[in-house]
């Protein structure tokens, strides 16, 4: 019942036929992760397409000094994936880690491919998610270069307030490209 409810809510945004949902939904498997578990580790190829039902996840890379730098945050209904590793079948440069206990719905690569090539609505749904993810990444990359740190934080508050409320300042700071001390100063300025 939970499976039907959560996945139905995910796919209800598109016009899936009931027969298509009867083909798609059984391909998903519920997987639980504990805080700090890895969904993907650097050097491994992404073999799963995850829908996050509950909890918070982040992706990160290690810079040349060994510091981990957050590249993205994920929360309920997000697809948690390293897109290039999944589609190009190459080893990931990112790590994807649970920040809290999480419930995810897993679709493996083979089932994804079968659904992608046989159900046009599934293909379109996936394409829209991929394009949306690309634009978010592109906007973040430009923002890191062109916007003030305070403006980046205000935008994160606007776009993902639940992330700001539930994720450590250290992870948020690295995502914004600043130190946690700068982030604390920005937060104080905003609250005045």
C-alpha cells in the first residue's frame, strides 16, 4: 500500500495509463538506508535510479586537499542519482550518502532500460527529470561564480528551506562554496 501510494504520487504528475503503472511500479524495490550509509561511492558505477521517499541525502566529491565538498542535496520525491555514471556506465567521481535514515525506491539499470525503451510516458518522465536536474546544476555552477555568498544562501533558503532546516551548516557551507564561519555570519546578518 505504501509503495502504491508513494510511487503513484511520483508518477501522477504525468499521464500514465493504469496498465503502464502496473508494469512500472512492481519493478521498484524499497530500500532503507541508515544515517551515513552510502548509496554510491566514488569509483563505482551507478547501477540504480533512486526515488527518495523520506530523509535527506547529499552528494559530494573530495577536492585536491581531501576536503569533501557537497555537490547536491536530495529530499523527498527527488531522484538520487549520478546521471552521467548511470547513463554512460562509467565510474562515479561522486559519493552519495544518507544524511539521515532514509527510505528509497530502487530501480536497477536493466529494468530502467527496459521501461525507458518500451514505455514512452516513462521515457518522457525521465527526460523531464534529467533536464530539470541539468538546469539546477547549471544554475548552481553559474551562481557559485557570479553571485555573492549571501545571495546564494538566500536562494537556497527560497528553493530548499527544508534542506537549510535539516542539514548541517558544514555541508551547506561547502555546497555554497564558503566556510561555515562565513555562513554563520551571513545567517546572523539575515536574521537582524
